[in-house]
């Protein structure tokens, strides 16, 4: 990651915001409605920020939303960038370094994922305990940006255990059932084959998706604490013997958006 690129992008944003966000939130496919709950809203389109591309995926608005959620200054990414859109790994990580540069200390990363664990069901919210990077990409490959973080960052607590325990207690206190498990990243954009899903299960994955991991790697590299939440929008290939469709992802996300919004809002106020 080039520090000059990060500084150019973050300087553009700093000139357009008047409050320093404490928490960054990345909203996955179909989960962007949480941004409607932000007060004192200030919106900056990705396409206006130097060095950032536009988001091309349905269900991703493609903008930063600054403001307050549950009394806390936040910045939300209403949509994200994906490797399958043709982006380089460093592009996927750039928003994380931008958020770090403007003051964000904690990151809530969310996604829509396919359920691999057969005890899961569509509509479940999974607290991510850990991940497996099977995508073949890593945003830290290349010359290290020493100003951002170490050459060899530790990933043994990639998803902060203290925040995970807090999130589970918060969910219980507000009457929301959550599951937990390991997120497994594939490159996409095609959905996995039934044989690949069997492999994911054998290797220890509970949910599978096409995002999140590069962002979490970058966040750990630059010293952010991370918590992750997957919305299980469908059961992965071969489990229910039915074709997979992105429309189902959006439909299920919309069904659980109230539960998702309630949980994330409560987490923001207590982490």
C-alpha cells in the first residue's frame, strides 16, 4: 500500500467531514439499510474520492456515510469492492487504510454468506470467530507500508475475542439469537460447486462468501480491532439441492434487516 495514495484519499475526506468517526462499519450485500439509521448524515460517493473505484454490485450503494449511530460517530461503507469485480487486492484494502487515517479505531465488517454448517438456516446472523483465506489474494503482498503496520502482522486474534464476547452478550440481552463460526473466502463471482462446499466443510468453514478477508487482514495490519457478522442468506450449493441466485441473497437480507439493524446498532453503543 502506497502511503501517498492513502494520504491523498483521506485528505479529500477530512476536508469534507467535521467529526472524527470512532467506528467503521462495512455493509454487505442487501444490508445497506442500516445507513438509514444514521443521524447528522454526510454522504461521500466512492467515485468522488481520489483512487477509489465505483462499486458495481447490486445491493451496494457505493458511498461512505458519516454521522452518528447510537450516539457514536461512525463511518459506514454502504457497499464494498470485490476481487471478482476486477479490483486489485490493494484496492480492496484501501478503504480500511483511509478509515484508519481519518481516526477509526474499531471495525465492524458484515457480509452476506452461504451457510455451510448444516445446523444453520437462511436468516441466521453468524458472529465470525475466524476466517480461512482460500481466495489466493492478500492485500499485503508487495512492499510493506511501514507507516501503516508491520511486515508480518499477527492474525491470531483477527476477530477480537473481547468484542465477540460482548456482541454475544448484547445479542442475548436484546433477544436476538446468533450463531458463530468460521468464514471461508472464495474468489467468486460464481457460486461454489457442491464438491467445493464439501471441501469447505472438511476444511472447517461454517459459511462461505466472496469478501471480507482482505479488509480484515488490512485492519489487523494497521492496528484496528475487528468484529465480523455474516448474514446467512442461503444454504450453500448441494445442501438443499436448489439453484443459487443473487436475488435470494437480497431477499433474505431484506427479511432480516430489522434484526441486523437492531444488533449492529446495539453493538456500536457498547464496544
